[in-house]
C-alpha cells in the first residue's frame, strides 16, 4: 500500500529530472536549468592568421598557431585547426565554429582553406595572391608496392 502511494511522486520526480537533461528549447529556457559553456579546439585569432605566409615551414606555423587540433594519419601534409563555442546558462553570445585547414608540401605551407583566412593588411599585402588554387597532376612513381603488383598480376589493375 505504501509502495503504491510513493510510486506516483517518484515517477513525477524522475520524469522532471530526466526532462531537464533534454535538448528541448522550452526546457533550455527555464532559469533553473544550468548549462555549461563549451569551448573546444584551437582559438585562432585573425591576427594570428594574418601572420601566416605561403612558404612557411611547419615549425614556423606551429610557433604562431600552436599544435593542430587534428592531424590526419592518412594525410600527414594537412593540419586542421578547429574551434567550437557554445554559450552556457547566461546565453551570452552566439554559438560559433571556425576552421582553418593548412596544406603542406615537403615541410612548406602551400595552401590555406577554411572560415578563418589571412586578410589583406599593410603587413600582408600579398594575401589575395595566397588564395589561388593550383591543381598539380599526380606524379607517377616508378616503385610500386607488392600489393599493387599482385593486384595488377591478377588482372584488376592497369599494366
């Protein structure tokens, strides 16, 4: 009998607690629901991006921007600097995302892409020239691996 009387209040309290964890916009506007401020990644300011130049070495770029957020093991010549911000309880500011992708060739910066770009400024007059994209045809390598040779021997590859 006592258990049946307690079952309804326990169910109501549990549903209120679980409802506070939801992403429902109505629940998120409630003043007593606490939300933390979430900041992830590398903060890349415009001043830091303006210091980047085509032809810089990896060490020079790392000195200016710090270590990259993502280094892809399949594309070692690509560095990604990602930044994400989601405001907390006070709701000050808008959610934002920034991305800066740097491409290297033989330890030298060759191209930049993303939402943060070096701007034209007095100390960086050739910023517009840096934005050109050059497509380089793939270079044929004389040495092929054992799996490629086996694949071609079976007849699936070009000779």
